C-alpha cells in the first residue's frame, strides 16, 4: 500500500458525485469564505460603522490572535483529535509574562512558557496515546489541572497589567500592519508548508484518515499524535501572550472563549471533525468569519448573549454540513 492511497482523504474522492454531493463538498470547503463575503455585505447595509479604519484594525488583531490558536487546533483535528486545554494554557502563559516582566528575568520567562507548552502538550499526548483516553476527556482534564495550577500560582488573584513592551507588540504596527497580524501570517505560511510539503504533514493526514493503516506502512502514529498536542499548546502560549498585550492586562477570564471558537473556526473552515481532511487556509477563514461576526454584534449594540448564540449556531451548522458529507461519502 503506498502513501497516496492512505492520504487520499486530504483531496477529493475519485468517485463521481451527483449535484447534491458536489454542493456538500463545496459548502464544507468554502463555506467560511462565502460566509465572510455575505457577512461583510450585510454589515455594509446594517452597520456601516463596522468599516471604520479603527474597527477594521481591531477585527484584524482579534482574527490574528484567534487564528494562531486555530492553527494548532487545525493540526489536532486533522490528526483526529482536539484540544480543550488551549484557553487555560493561554491564561497561564499570560500570567507568566506579567509576573516575570516585573522582575526583568527574561530567561526565566522563556523557560516558563516553553515548559508550560511542553508539559501540557506532552501530558495530553501521552494520555491519548499510552492510556487511550479520548482526546476530549484528556484535554478537558488538563484544562482543569492547568487552571487549578494557575490559581494556586497566583493565589486566585488577577495578575495585573501588561508591561509596556508587550502592549506595543499586542497593539503596535509595522508599516501599518498590526504586529499580531504579521506574526499570524508568518505562522500561517509555516503551517501551510509543514502540512503540504513535509513528511510530517503526510504522516498527519495518514494518521487522521486511518491510524491502523498508517501504522502498517511505518508511520510513527503515537509520535505524530503527541506532536499535534505539543503544537496546540505552543500556539496557545503565543496567542495568550499576544492577547494579554493587546488587552493590556491579565485576569482569570482571559482566553475563556477560545476553546469553542478555535474548534468552530476550524470546522466551519472545512476541517473534518473525524480527521484526515482540511487545511489551515480554510480554518483561518473560519477565524476571520467568527471575528467579524462577534465584532459586528458589538457594533450593532446587541447584548452579549447573542455572541454565544452565534458561536453555537456557527459550530452546529458546520458540524451538520460535515456530517452530511461524511454520510454521503460512506454511502458512495
């Protein structure tokens, strides 16, 4: 059996599809892009203030921070996993930055955030591979552990204000482009190359499509799975640091919505919840869509609970489309 046969789920199926199947394929792969265009058209009619330069800049920064988390979540989902601990990792990383900034010990800060990403990612990966714990259960347990460790570390108090240098990174610009957006775009290119041009990327799609088949052709399945959780933890660390710089402070609710939003963005962007299909371009468009929707609700002056309704609705629609597509694939 060759690699091409194993990685087939990444691309289109060779079976000729009827009109309904092609529509489902199109919705699954391009729904986020189409929804972005539709939402912008609606915004131009109902909330022209959305397109003010200051607000567009805000949307781009919010998209970039969510987009960085989504990059890691995309990798986990392609490998037939998911990570529910990213929000806790984001908050803990921001706490480390705030507290280390006061002492000026940058070496300690670097060690802390690296160890945080490595410890959480490795723990998630080992629970899933060695102990055969379902990814949702394993990562949710780590969310509780990391949150508890952070509360013990800070004694339950908010960590305080971000240092000036971090505020400049979180809200600053280079040649008119916000720094978080530049970081996101660089990471997007790195992930795009890693998934599409490397052996690890081929292994990841193989593991997501069929773990046993991948193992039979020599793919180090457990190593690949562990790497996905290391990547999600590292992405969460970067996003948490940038978010604290953008907001200018850290509190106990920092990053609380990023578990749901990162999964919703990836799935609406065409990443299969069952693994083996999708990519970072589609999931990044999903992140842009969610950022636009959330910001548009604020510009329109709607109550905060509408954000949760929209987030849930987007996720449900994406899962329904993916489920219909998977059912049709099984029947073809």
